[in-house]
C-alpha cells in the first residue's frame, strides 16, 4: 500500500509541476509577456523594461520559471487587471461556489444514473434499455449550452416554473436558500454526467451479473433484490469512484458554460468574464487551479479506489 | 454499441478483400449507416443548399429583423434580419470545415507523437506521456479559451487552436498501440536488417494501427465540432459577420426571453445531429475494423 501511495503521489507531483510549466509557457505567449500582463496595456516601454529588470524577467527562462514557481508556492497568483483584487482572493471567493454547483450536479447525477443503469442492465434488450441507450447517446451529442437554452425556453419561458438566472447571493448559505433558481443550472450541468455514469453502471452490472458468486447466491435461493444490493452493486460501484475522478475536467468545463449561461457567480463565470476582458492573470490563475484540482481529484479517487479494492494495489 | 456479429467468412464464399469486408460490416450496422446518411444530408444542405435558397449573410436588414418562421423565411430571421435557414447553411459550413480540419489535424499530430513515444519506450516514452498527462489535466475548454483569448481566431487559426488541444487523446491511444506493436517479431526482424526508427514508425507501426487511427479520427471530428461550438458560444470564435452553429446559439440566447425559439432549435439540433452522426459512424467503423478501444 505504502509503495503504491508513494508511486502515485510522485506521479501526481510530476504532473502538477508540468501543469505549472504549461501555464508558465502560456504566460510567456501573452502579447507583451508578463510585464504587460501585470502593469496593464498602457505601460510605457521604459516602465516595462524597469519592471522586467526588477522582477527578473530579463533573466534566462529556467531562472524565471524557478522564480515563478516560488511565487506560486507562496500563493501569489498575480493581480486582476480589471477587478482591483488579487487572483488568489478572487478564487477564494469563487471556488467554493463552483464546488457547490459541481457537487450538487454530481450528487444528482449519481442518484439518477445508478438506478437508471441498473434498470437497463436488468431489462437488457427490452424497450426500456433501448430507449435509455438512445437517450444517453443523444445526451452525449448535446452541447451543455443547447440543453441549457432548451430548459430555459421550456421551464422558464413557456411554463414559467423556474427562474432563468442562478441565485446571486454572496454566501453559500444564501445560494442554498434560493433552491428554485438552482434547479436549471444543476440539471444542465448534471445531464452529460448522468449519460456517462448510467452507461457505465449498465455495463458494470451486466459484467457482475454473469459472475459465479451471483450464480452461487441464486443457488442459495437469495432474492434478486438482495443479490443486486449485496453482491452486484458492491462490486460494480467501486470503480464508479474512479470514473468520478476522470470526469473532473468535463465537470469543470461544464460549470464554465453553465455559470456563464445562468450568471452563477462562481469560478467559471469569473473565467468567462476574464476571457471577454482579456484579464490574463485571472485566466491563467483559474486555468492553473482547474489543472491542480483535476490532478488532486484523480489522485484522491485513485487512493480511495485502492483502499476500497485491495486488488488494485498489487496490480499497479 | 451493438456489434453486428455475423462472422464475415460465413457470408462470403469467395473471400473479398479487406476493404470490401470492412465496408460490408459497416453497412450492416444500421446506426452507422444512418449516421453516414445524416452526415451526407447535412453536407448537401450546407454546401449545395445555398444554390436553391440563396440569401445574403453579410449585410444586415433590420426591416426583416426577428420574424417568426413563415413566408420567404421558412425558419424565420435573426435579430439582425439574416434569414435563418440560409444562416444555418452558412454557419454549418464553418462548423463542418473547422471541425473536420481540426479533428484530422489533431489525429495526425497525436498519432505521430503517440507512435514515436510508444516505439521509443523507456524514459523518452515516460517523459512524453507525462507531458500529455499534464496537458490533459487542464480541462480542454479552459485551455482553448485561454489560447483563443490570446490570439483572435480566423478559420485557420481556429483549426490550429483546436488541434493544439485535441491531439492529446489520440496520442495516448496510439502510444498504447505502438507499445504493443514494438515487441512484435517483424519489428525485431526489421531492426536486424538494419531498419531505423522512422522506418519502424511509418512503415510498420502506423499501418498496423490504422484502424484505431481512423476510428479515433471520427470521434475527434465530433469533438472538434463541439469545441468550435463551445468557443463560439463563449464568444471567442471567428468574429461576425462570420457565423457558425455555436455563435448562432449564442446570439439567440438574449431572445429566449421574448420566446424566439426558432433562433435556438435549428442550430442546436444541427449540432446534435452532426455530432451523433460522427459518433455512430465511429462506432460502426470500430466494429468494421474490429478494433476495441476506449472512447474517451
């Protein structure tokens, strides 16, 4: 177990370091380089030269990278051009809100996808299975924003049941008190994940149903419900944890679109506004955080997986 | 996906060539055939449609703005007076051209990178794969948006931007294939006869992985079309008066409040159709080439 952990953590650390290299490269691709990014568009060439010298941007790239990494490790992500705030404090405000939205979407997706997947596996080859398979393929091909627009048209415009704007409160508690306004954003963010998870549950349950321990349980006269709960689901759902880790990037991209559509005040909206206003420190800060969160998320799910399923440790 | 599982040898007494066999399995898959027909229909609609229904998609006409479907405008008009049916054809051309080019370019780049990494193995492979791991850790849409915010996209730039992000997953896929192929006997034999690395990659590994490459290319094209749509929807694609299906949706979002549904459904359904079509074709090809691979 310890060997597995060290190996996996070392790998994650390498990837994290490379993520920072990628963001560093992007920083240097900016028009005018980092000086322009920090001093603003109106800085004079003299001011830029002075800044470059002062900050060490006239040194070699490897030296600069080491300095950049040092700043990152001390939590310095630069300052927004537009919002008169450090990127770190902006992220501190926005990240929990995105985590809330993503968490709700994931919970909803898991709650719906697992029963749907079981239903499909049990009714394999029947009408319900074909119908849900078709729906899942349709959901794969549907861009999040089109789905969101259709939901707005139907539930907000036609039926006038739900607001088309997400809660605008400053605190997480405030957001949660405005539940009707949360429905459309959360459902929009969840749909693609429901499709993926239900497909996965279907095939995992089917695989497990043909295992010998299921036949043994049947032979002992156990009921179908008990076999499903005690034997099949236990084995089928453990890998779902890994799937969660793999879906983190998709989830982040989804919240980016959902937040900009529904005007939900999270990290995605911050990022989108930054893209519209060429606020590069914010853009790169959010990109870095999304990358780091993905790496850490998949590390955690891998560890959870190894704890839950001892076979994994010996394989890797 | 459902595999059409009748063994080919039973149906064909005089053994046909591999290309025909592949085609036979593909056409037996109804979904794949539907996908191909839908794609053909969409291509005809976008590229030949303007001959039957010519419209002006450059100049705005505010006297014709925001009309509901009917009369001269079968799908209504936009807030700037563009005929929507015509715009659907015009915008579809951008979506399809950029999607196809970017998907193919991404496949090409990823395939060569993956094949080289897999063939080299060892440290070079580990280093090359950690780079793709890191780039894959950053959600693709975030990378795309940052790059699109740095450079203003035109059609060729957009193709490059999307390909520069999308090559990662084929790279991983082909690397796995190459890793398996490099220890085959014929590669040992080639090396004994003095063949070099580039010969191994281009003459042996790539031709053997071609099924995987082609199947992956169709999924890449579907993804690239979605990426174009996402970028345009976020307002970071080719600036107006150019249009594509994503930017049409983005332009329609304001008018959902007044119930202009015709701005939303046609481009949205077009995206769903084309993406589903490519996915079905990809699934059919996978069965036809009989390659098993993870669709990621």
